[in-house]
C-alpha cells in the first residue's frame, strides 16, 4: 500500500495548532505518508514540501489543524481536488473538525492504513445577475449572506423560492445556509439546527421588519433568490471569506452545488453527540431506552 498524499492546512496564528501539526508531521512521515503544505503555511511547517496546484489536485486527504475558520479555508483550497477534509479542532467550538488533538494516534493510524471513510456535504452555488446577465459567481460550504453595508439603513430584499415571490423584507440582511452551516451564522440569527444528513436549504432573515419573517427550510432542489431594492447598498459574503459588492437591483440566486464538499471520518459519531459536546448541553439524568423498548 503506497503512502497517502496528505495536504496540511494549519492555523499559523495559533501556537497550539502549529505545535500539534509539527509533532504529527514527524509521525506521519515515519508512517510513510507523503506530506505537503500550502504556500501560506510553509513558514509554520519547515521541511515540508510546498504544494503547487497539481499537487493539491492529486491529494488523497487534507488534514487541518485549527478551528472552523481554518476548515473553511481548507475547503476552499481542496475545492479543485475533491479530497476529503479531516480536521483536528484547535479552535473554539469547532463544529466542522471531527477530532480533538488527543486523537492524534488514531489519525496517524488511519492515514497509514487508508482507513478513513468519506462523507459528502451539500455546498452552495451562488450567482449574481445584473440586467439579466450573470456578473459574479462563487460557492459556499456553510452559508451565503446578503447584508447591508451602512449601519443606519436597512436594505429592501424580495425573497423568491422556485421562481415565485415569497415576501419582501426590510432587513439587515438574509442568510441562505446548508445543513452543515445551520450551526454557524444561521444558528446565531435564530435559524434551526439541521442534521447534516438532511437534504435541504435554509433561509434565515436578519433583523427583518415584517409580519412574516421566520426561518425557512426549503427543498434541496429549490432555487432561492434575493432581489435587492432600487436603493439597496449591500454586500454578499460566502462563508465569511469571499465577498462580492452588490449594486442596487441586483439579483442573487442560490442553489445546491453540483459538487459537494467531502469530509473524512474516522468514527461514526452521531450528530446528536456532537451537538451535546460542542454546546455543552445538559443531559444529566438521561436513562436511555427502557429494557422492554430495546
């Protein structure tokens, strides 16, 4: 069995992430893995080959040391390769990263034996049209948001689902999220938590002045559109990383992308357990199913 080709992505601003990554580099190299690092991270992991575009496309796995922000950066880097992403959480909540640093032994073993499994997550395809022509496009793993630029003025947004108008909101903005992103910005805005296995898109208004302004869960085949008012000053954010400045009357169309984002998993951990652990939910006193119900 040949060694896995592993691209390393590190939060270089986090000393703990750099320390854990440095320790694992030696162990992974000793196990036969072929390691490479992005040009942005090369100063943090000296002695590891710097990957070019061809190397990235050939990667078998992307191993991430950091929190959700670093995971989103890794997803952006790995978009061209389709390589699954495996994260060691060295951030705060860390919903996207599967493992804690204590799982380093399991990571080394799984990479040496090629024993990880792959899970596909819905991504978003985003297009901005102006005068009937597509002028910008991007994608997102967690969410895309359309937000006001100036603090003192709301923006006027007409929400459309599947080519039918739904409602007009005077609001600070609106979020369209994937189930993966339901625990991120959409959650902070009052949206529901959606299990990653659910096929759906979420629409969550931001401080809307409207009688009907509730979070929506729509079909994964739906196309969600936001039409800006004639005087709206807004910006589009994709995963909080990529921005597009919008003009008044622009139209933003969001749909499920044809290409998903792939995550590597070492254990079949129920999402319920992850919610409890990440949000420190109170479950004391749980007795489980009664014996007769098993």
